[in-house]
């Protein structure tokens, strides 16, 4: 049985990490203020410090949280799908993620930081998608799709459908519209 308050504590930690994404999206890493994160998360500074003793600790935990957020979204989107539909579902996650996730606009604030981080993220993203890819030379197709995703991240497009079509084309995913509206 779980210790009383553990779920509430985890919820507080999750709120702090989600608030970190919001604040990073506005201010970037260099100007990240723990006071602003606490305010955004609706927690006191002592509560924030109970979870994260320093800005460095918070940022390290945030990187892990952000990766897990993406991994969980892909896993949920691809669960119970036939193998031939999994990559397409993952590509839709990328589009949704880029359009809705506040931390993604950090590129506008601190491009050098983001470029350094992308050099670590690109191989992980490619590996994750390669596990879902099929067909001849899936590595090349997925690598191309990841580059398209990064391009859309750097120079944002508000046309989600076009972005998804470009990802599908790059990854060689044939998409068939459903017969009925969902």
C-alpha cells in the first residue's frame, strides 16, 4: 500500500515540472526563475525546494520529465495498433507535441542552448521512431522525418495538416483516411 500523501506529493512534483515548461517557454534556461516556477505551479518556494534543491536539479529533472512525457505520449498513441499504423500515430504525436507544448518555443529565446540540446535529442528521437518503422531502409526514412520535425520546430508552421503530411512523406508512411468521421 502506498504511503499517505505520496500521490499528492507526486502531483505537486508534476505540477512543478509542467510549470517549468511554461516558464522556460517564456524566459529560457538562463533567465529561469525558481520563484516564477513556484508561482506558475501554485506552490510555495519551500515546497519547490523540497523537491528541487537548486535550479540545476530542477533542470536535470525537467529534461528527464520532458523525455518521459514524449515517450508516454508515443506509447499511448501506438498501443494496440497494428504495426503498420504505429509510425503514423507517432508522427501525429510529434505534430501535437510541437503545437501544444509550451517549452518548445525556447528556440525563440535561447537558440544556442536549444541547438546543443537538439544534438542529444535527435538520436533518441530517431531510435524511438525506428522501432516503429517498417519497409525498406526505415533508418533513412525516420532520419529524414526527424529532420523535418526539427525544421518545423526551428521555423514553426501553424499548418498542422501540412506538417503531418510532410512527416508522412519523409517517413514513407502511407496514410489512408478513415471511411467514417471519428
